[in-house]
């Protein structure tokens, strides 16, 4: 980085990557940086990002201006876009998967009846002495 580039960054000029914006906007969820930047009219560059992520780069002065507005609560930021909101905490810490209890409720009755009939027929066929007409009886 040359002396002119360093002076530009000190004056608030230049372009920042998404990672650099995340450092300046710690209150914003990483997945919401692009939409918050768009909602608050932060200029973006069409040039490819230096980190090769295809993310746009953000105008440094605009990012710092919006950072001040975020701190004052004046920026256009939805509650779910904030990293320090209840919604963000709920998304960041998913609970264990909810397991549905096995029930023998009315929705299972037809299946249970069918199962009972099949098991009954199998047992009846296995316990009968003459096997109720086998293939050999049919062939004679």
C-alpha cells in the first residue's frame, strides 16, 4: 500500500472489503452487510474484491458515516439484521432438534388394524395342520 493509498484511508476515502466492514460494523450480522449497505446508500465498487470472493468493495467514507449512524440508532437497520438483537441470538444458537413423540392416536388406527390382520393371517397359516390347500393338493 502506497503513501497515497494510506492517506486516502485516513481521510475516509478508499474501498473496504466485507471483512473490513464487519470490523467497523460489529453490530451488523455478516449475512446482512450487503443489504444494510444498500439500505443506507453506501457506495459499492464493481471492481472485483481483492480477496477474490466476488463480494463488492464498500466506500470507506460511507461505511464510517453509516457506522456513526448505527451507533446513534439512526441507520436503516432491521432488528433481525443486528448481531446484538434477540432474533440474531436465536438464529446463532439453534436448539436441539425437536423430536415428535410417538403416539398411538387416532391417525394410526387404520395402520394398526391392517397390521393386526396381516399378523393374524400369518399366524393362522402357520398353525393350521393341513396348511389349507397347498400347491400339491392343487396339482392332483
